[in-house]
C-alpha cells in the first residue's frame, strides 16, 4: 500500500512588545485581540479538537496532530504554553501517541528558532538558530529532534552541512530546490531511482547524474545529500509533491475530503509514497473547515483507499535513500526557497515576489532594511567579542547555552553566569552579562522572515522586527556602548514606504517603533523617546 505523509508547518511570527513581553491589540485581527488569538481559534485549537460527530454523549474529537507530520515555531509554542495550555498539551500528546504508532518516530519535527532565512545568516547566527531550536524541542517534546523545518524551506549547501553537523537525520524541501540527482543501477541493469530514466553507466553501481526540475523529480523517495566538505557524512532529503501541495494551499482542494483523497490517489498512482507540505494554517485559518476535511481524510477515507498514514522518520527506516541529490544553490549560492521564484531574493531585494499591496508598489525597501539590520548585528559582534575574558570565557558559547534561561525562567542566573565566567559575579556584573545575552536575543529575533515577506515596510510584520532592533539599540545604550542609532537611521532612510504619507523607514521607526518603549521620555525635537 502506498504511504501517505501530510506535513503542516505551523508558525506565527512573535508579536510581543520586546520591552514588556505583552502582545498589544492588533485591530486587523478583529474580532480577536491579536493575530495569535485569531489563528489559535481558527487553526491550532481547531486541529487539536476536531469534532467529527454531532454534539452530545456520542461526540468524538480527533487530534489531527496525531495523523500528520508537523512542526511548530518555538516562539509560537512558548506563547501557546503560556496562554492556551490545553492546546499546547494536545500537541505534545499527539507527538507521544504518534511515536507509539510509528515505530518510535513522533510526528513533530523542529523549526529554526527565530524563523530567519538561514542561507542569509552569518555562521554564528546559523549555528545558534539550530542549537536553540534543538534545545527547545528537547525541552518540550522530551526527545531529540530527527529533523528541522527550514523557514520558507530556504536552503543552500552551507545550510545542509550545518544540519548534518547538528546530527539531524532528514530535511524537507520543495521539488524545484533539487538541481540534479544520481541514478544507481544494480547488477541487473534495473534503474533504482524509481521512475526517472537513467542511462546505463559503464560500471555497475556507478552514479549517473541527471538534471531535474519540479516535473521530472521523483518525489516518492528519499535522497541522500552529502556534506560539502565530507562526502561520507550526509542527510536524507524529502521533496514534497508540488502539484498536490499547491492544490491544497491555493486551489480549494480542502472543499471536500473525498476530492482531497482522490487527488492523493491520483498523485500516488504507482508510487511507494506521496508526501505533501503546506503551511499548517491552511487547515482552518486560510480555509474554513480545512481541519475537518483533514480529519476525515486521514482517519477514514485515505485508509479506505489503501493508504498507510505514516511520517518521514518511519518511512526512512523502511526506505533508505538509494539516490543522491545536489540541491539548487540559487544565484551566487544565496539559496532557494519554496515561496520565492528568485531564490531568496524576497528577503534581500525587490525581486517581484510579494503578498498584498497595490498596483505600482515595489519592494526596493528590502535591501536597505537588511543592510540596516546587518549593520546593527555586525557592530555588536565586536562589542560581544570584547566580553571574552572580562564577562564570559567564550561569549558565543554563552549565547548558545542561554536558551536554557529563555526556556526556564526559574533557572539560576547566578549559576549560569558562574559556569560561563568561571567565577562569581557581583549583582551589577551579573546584570551586565545578562543584558549582553538579551541584546543578542534581540539581534537574532530581528531577522524573522515575515519582516520582508509582504508588500510594504509599514506593515505590522516589519514594524515588529524593527521593534527588536530598537530594543537592541536601547540595550546597547544601557550597556554604555557606542550608539548605533544615528547610523542605523541613516541606512533606514534609504528605504521608502509605498504609502507616501508614511515616509521613509527612518520615519516609521521614529513614529511607530520607538514609542513602543514604555519608558517614554522626550529627548529631542524629533520626538524620539528613550
């Protein structure tokens, strides 16, 4: 029977005021207080408690998370744990239940901590994004993660190598992210790469490389991707079925569970496995009753059609990669993604990809926005490195390990600082060390990908990442570091909103970002608050 894997990427950007930790009201999410609350009601809670019978003594609830492969953003899980513990508990419970059904492989996988576009991260940030999420996953699910969802599936060889070094077993990518694959023929001359045509090599077992695209790639098998510097180390790569995944996300395939399973059957015809991947919010938020459609499909109709519902870890136990893949590294090695036809241009420049907006709008603001954030990050590299030997034995190791303080507010700060300083500090020294670590957290969160995704720099997602930048500048001032604000604003002034009345990004920063600081005090005739 063909295997069926449905993956849901569940994620919301962090929305809290970085000074107060409180999510402020977002009128666009009405009638809910904010978008987290709205999407929770329409999707996260809905999928945890899908009622498939009429209300009454015989009503039954399906936990969809028990039946699909999934990842949740760590910052979203943190919010759910605090504000909707019953939904949070159902998610963890689903992972435990699925592990019992799937040979010890739970349905949950990890997700890069701050939803940054990983190919655009520097080396240290890339490692911290991975290390933080693996610690977060271990803390929540009580086991090691087998895989990590890449934000926007953005990937290049450098990211693949980092995943291998972190000990991860597999990764999920879009089919157009494969560049070429190798076919290995056995002694009988039978091609073992599934449906792909392959020329018979001169020597049995020798690889034959073929260029592929979304329509020619066989997505029903796992591939092996080697480390850039060590071909003996590798990770398995699954490429989701593009056509079916698009139909679920954009073509109203969730209107009927019967039609959904029929589409699964057509796509899986003659294959050993079908896997699809979409935003998890598709099921209930983007499409009302999508959660109900999914529940009926995965617990009844797909089984009746002969599918075996599984997850990637269990499938990989039964079907080891028999072919290799070289991924598409994009222009100049920048990487590729599932949501930008221009590699990862959506998060660097005006590439033409955007969501929303008006005719004639452009996204030329993206480059100066990233340039400004890169400036702020790079300025702090030298300041943080200067703490080596004075505050921390190894500041970057302290940053990586500080996830324990983020996850557990009761963890001893004194003990943590002692472990990373080699001596006991005065309260003032301890607060200075912790302020440096909080500054580093802001510098990571300000790269949340949503800040570049939409049509204008005045959107709530971009304003949110700018709040992290403003908080970072504020913490620099508290540490009495050289001010980065003026240069930061100079770069931001090069980015202009499509809405003329909003002015430049520097204007937006002054009007809508800095006033988020609750310690408002007029400091100059610009109206800047400190």
